[in-house]
C-alpha cells in the first residue's frame, strides 16, 4: 500500500513537471540511470510532455464555469 501511494505521488510530481516545464527534466532521466536512453528517448519524451500539457490545458478549460455552460447548452 505504501508503495502504491509513493508511486501515485511520484506520478503526480512527474505530471506536474511535464505540464510546468513542457519536457522531461534531465534529473528524471538521470534518476532512471540510463543516460544513453535519455538521448534516444528525447523525441518520445517531448511527445509525452506535449500530451500531458495538452491534457492539463483541457482539464483547466473544463473547470471554468463558462466552458461548462457552453458544453451543457
């Protein structure tokens, strides 16, 4: 249970970093212990970052009352 909570917390931090910075920070890749993979995965990381950032913007738009009114009517 503690591991699951830690994984969820780490996942939330990574999502926040994706949205705030727009890319996977080098520290995350270094923590994975694969510096060669960091270079190879750069393109994939940018795509993931874009997906998370886009999802974050979409969620923020849904939180606005004006957007809810438009969706409901």
